[in-house]
C-alpha cells in the first residue's frame, strides 16, 4: 500500500498529478477525479463508523476506463477500494488507509431490457431505485428492495449479495443474476454478461463475484432477471404480545397466503420506539397502545379480489386464535408506504439516536429473540444500559421470513469498552446455534477476522486460494473480508 503522495504521482503519469474534478479527453487523464474538498464522502461510511484517508477517488465512466485504471494500479502495486453507493454497513466500501477509491457511480447506463423475458442488462453503477423506476414503466420490478435503494448501486448489491425486503419471495441474487462483466485486478475484462437462464457449461464463475465484496474484481456490468410487477399489493402490520406469537403468526400467514406472501418482517417495541422518537416526519404510530412485538406482512399478486379475500380469512383466523392483539391494513398507496416506513426507518432512526453497533445474523427462527434478550441482560448486568448510560437501546428486528435477525445496539460512542461487552459474546452465541455472523451485510472490515465463527478451516483455506488466484498481489480491497 502506497502513501498518498506516491499514489498521486504514480496513478496518472500521463495526466496532471493533482486531483482535479474535471475530466479531460486524453487517455489516462480522462478518468474523472474528485476534488480534495469532496474526499470526505468517499472516505467515510454511511454510519460514520469507518474512516479512510484516501487522497484519490477515481470515477471512471466505462468498463475500458476501469480496466486501464486496474492495469495501471496492478503494475505499480497500488491498493484499490471498489466503491458503489457507499451504503454498506460493514466498512467494506471505504479505504482503511490511503487506498485509491474507484467509485463506480459514473457507469450508470441501462444497456438493454427484454420485455418478454424481463432480462435487464445494465452498468454496475446504476442506482437500484432508478432501475426499479425504469422497468416499472414496462410492468416489471427489481427482484430486490432495500431501505438504501435511493443510493445503493446494483453493482454494490451484487458485490454484497444484498438480501433485503423481497428476498422471501424472489430469493437470492445468486439465483437472479444471469451474468456479470468484471474487471479483474490486473485489468483483464471477464466478459460474462450472459442473458441465459440455463447454462451448464463449466464452473459458474459469476457466483464467485456475487458476495465477494470487491476483493477479487470490480463488477462493471450486471445481467439480471426481473419479475413482473404485481398489480395488487396489500400491507398489514399486526401487534403481538410475545415472540412465540410472532412465530405462530408466521406459520398461519404461510398457511393462508403462502403463494402471495412477499414479505414477513418483524420488529420489537424498542425498535418501534426508536422510530417514533427519531425517524423523519411522517412515521406515526397507527396503534392506540404500545405492544411488545410487531409484524409487517406484504402480499403481492395479480388479482386484488382474490388477495383481499385471502387476507380477510387470515385476519379472522388470527383474531379468533388470539394471536394478534391489534392490526392495521393499508387502504391505499399512502397508507401502504407509511406502514412500510415503520419497518424501513429503523436503521435511519437508530443512526439518528446514537452510534449503532449493528449485527446481522441468521439462525433458527425459534432461537432469534433469545439472543436479543440475552444481549439486553448482559449489557444491563454490566451497568451499561439506560438513558444516561453507554448503551441507550437494544433493538431486535429483521427479515423473519428469511431467518435473518438484525440487532442494533444504540450507544453513545463507538468505544472499545462497549464493543467488548458485545463481542465476541454475540458471535460465540450465534456460532453455538450454528448460525451465520453475516446473513446479508457481508464481512467487510468489521468481520474480516470473524469468518471462523461461521465457516470451517477447509472452507476458509479454499476461499483464500480463490483470492490468491484472482488477486495474487492482494491489491483489491485489502484488510477486508477474510483476514484470519
Ligand atoms: P458500497 O457500500 O459502496 O460497497 C459495499 C461493498 O461492495 C464494498 O466491499 C465494496 O468494495 C463492494 N463494491 C461496491 N460496488 C462494487 C462493484 N461494482 N464491484 C465490486 N465491488 C463493489 N443490505 C441488505 O443486504 N439488506 C437490506 O435490507 C439492507 N438495507 C439497508 C438499509 C439502509 C438504510 C442502509 C444504509 C443499508 C442497507 N443495506 C442492506 C446495506 C447496503 O445497502 C447493501 O450492502 C448494498 O448492497 C451496498 O451497495 P452499495 O452500492 O452502497 O455498495
Ligand atoms: C434492514 O433490514 O433494515 C437492513 O439490513 C439495514 C439494517 O439492518 O441496518
Ligand atoms: Zn436487513
């Protein structure tokens, strides 16, 4: 890893050595760079937890430019951090020291859309929401949706194998991505933008890049299959008394509405209160009283009467069985959005309240909430939980339909003492129940040394060999991902 001055003098030998925001027409000089006054937004992450000191941010506009940048950096052993919308939650998209940041935001062209198959081919720097809006006009939608949709890139989504709010219905990007164009660390372009649904010719190399968090290549193009946009949608939020009831409700919802169910999310009272206290305007409490648990269910289909009827039967069943104590059903699009906001605003509201230690775990659903309760007890026992203490709130929420729990521990500071109360306890706990310490956010810098809690030594050894194969000089996203 080079010092800032050596990067600045070596990365663009045929360009001016200063970081100007202009782009000129001559070969290497055409890479757009970022003015030094704007470096902060590329050096700091969304949570303001991870801070780099890069002096050089490059914003290529084409795959060829990315390839030439990588060739240049490879020859000179310059470390590079691929960056998308910088909404990642594990410190993977910002430099650790002075690595060159290659931000893919300039690659934002939609290359093609096939209205019969629903196959979209686009540049990696396209923003998720922009893609969703584009294909909405043609009756389709993106198979994934996240609270960060207005900023995250499809390339960043693929690089992190993002899950999100539609995973339950449409599944993983490992299934939806049909092809990738990737620039390898030495500048070679791997041309894999296939649009085929079925292709059993050899190893499926694209799968290696899905979830590789920028450690073995820069994704520059994505081919992805998109589902039809449902014409009928319903959203309901139910209030429940116990986590036991949350699980039973999930079972009943699947029984009555399994084939039209598109989301089943849960959040606890603490999460709800954080949203009520800190979310941006417009997120109001639709209930008369507070409840220990809430679930949000969404159904999507093509026949409103059919879906309404099914939901009605479900509601009657849930009320009769006493599983839910209250509930609201959206009557129009505005209400639908405001019910979703109760769930989607949790990360933003927690971030406004304090510094958030975020954990993203998967484990058997029946174990999930025991961990939240244990964490609260543990922090309290150490005298650290309370309004005027180091930790103000322990929130449990997540994609229960996918067995994915988020624990947000809202603290006054990102201090080592607080972290030491939480870790490694939380990872050990998860490992004991054979869970994963990263269900969807990835490893990044935060968990670069923690993979052993979820993977065995042989798997880790083969992962390291894969990294060596693609990036023998280890210039791509150093210090992240697998550093055990
Ligand atoms: P970045 O943050 O820029 O980068 C993330 C990682 O990918 C880094 O390691 C980076 O090096 C690498 N990378 C980025 N682009 C490329 C590329 N083109 N080629 C190679 N490597 C690349 N995540 C979920 O899974 N589910 C959620 O529900 C969810 N909700 C979120 C809600 C909020 C409010 C926020 C802030 C984040 C949320 N996230 C969620 C996390 C985050 O949005 C996702 O991880 C997202 O996929 C990251 O995309 P990005 O473009 O911002 O990538
Ligand atoms: C979510 O489900 O809201 C996201 O994964 C983001 C988060 O937990 O912070
Ligand atoms: Zn999530």
